[in-house]
């Protein structure tokens, strides 16, 4: 495919409308006048351009004692010189901090991370035509939680929220925030009933102690109670380990049901239903004598509680 989108082009010259580095390569020109053999010529187009740098990860999560890689992808012609910085200080390479170049992939490897290694790093590429820079944060904090539960709840007054988070260190606590969806005007006057810490903008905060686990990816389920039926809510989650709090998760929206979900095969009745049916059955089936009626009532209670 030619740079302007054609498969082939017929003419004495070919003009590239907007030159980009992707147009670099070998072009074949074929000449023929139906007399004699066809003549082919190759033209090697070499495009010069300043460095283009992209980080492989903008945030690198790690833990003390672990080997960690910081990667920048660099495209440049001519080839760029790449330097690594920690904040504004250029880094010298040591046996614990080394660099590696494979094609366009430039890697700074921290062989045994210490707490002092946490911070902001940058790779700076310069080839004389220009300079480009990308920054990467190295941190021990947890990654952002991902909420994976269903957007439609199964209960009128509660909702089961499920999320996962990656953290190399054990999670100390979770912070769950929720409120009625502010874009839904009918929900703006709802007041929460559970006695928990309240935040501005009607947020309710719940602090949760996690289960102990050594797994990198940690999963948590929490039931939010005392909600209103058929109501849309907004929720976020944060996680904390010994290095600090994660970023707040993306807002997650869920809606409570207008009625509790029925459980197939479950015919257990509520207390009012038991009382009503017992009275009806006694009036129709039991004798009117006191002694016999008492025996009948005991039999009915035993039947419905069994």
C-alpha cells in the first residue's frame, strides 16, 4: 500500500502528500512501452525525523527486593541517543541499575528495588533533529481497582459489589464510596439510613478490612445495604498498602432491583403468610371445641414450620 492509500500509481512521478516516518522504505518503479522487456528500478526512501517516544507503562507497580523494568519505545532517524533520569538527575549505571537496547525498545532495569528507588523516571531521546521525553512512575502502591460486578442488582435494598486489585504488598484496607447517581434528578433527595461517615456531595464512605492473601491479584466482595429500590447509584473503590493509597477507581454505576429476586424451588413463606394461612385453615377444618381446636392449632403450626 502506497502512503496516499493506493495499491499502485501510474505516472512519471509520485508525490507523497503528507510525509510521515511510516512512508520510509523501498519503492519499485516499473517502466514498459510494450516493446522489449519491462524495466524495474528500486528507490530506497529514507525519511529523517525527530524522536518519537512512547512509554510501555506510565506507572510501574513493584515491591522492595524485586527486579523491575522501565521501558520506552523510541523511533528516530537518525538513531537517537537515549538518557535516563530520576526526577531531574541523570542516572549513572551501576551493577544494580543497568540499561538494555533491543531494536526500538530501551529498558532501564532496577535489579533489586529499594524504597529509595520509588519515584518519577524519564527517558529522553535526542538525535539532533529534535528531542522527546516520556515520564514513568515507579511505585509500591496498589494498582487501580477494577469493579467487575453486574450493573443490575438482584435485590431491592442491597447490592453485592465485586472488585479486583493488583498489589505486590498486602492490602491494609479498602475505601468504598457510594451515592445516588447525581445525573438522575429523581434520586437527588434520597437520604442514606446506615450510620457511616458522610462526605461532601452525598458520598457515603465505608472502610473495609481485607482478607490476608499473598496473591498478586486480590478479589473482594462487599454487600452494600439499606439502599432504595429501583435506584441508580455511583460507586468508587480505593486500596491502601504500606506504600500508600491507590488512585480512585473509575466510577461504577449500578441499579438496585424493584423487587427481590425469586429463588426457584423455594416455597418458604413469610411470617404474615404463615399466620394468615393458619387462621384460614383452622376456621375451615378444625372443630369448634376448645380442646380439639388447640390440638388442631398445634398440628397446623408443626405442619407449616416443618
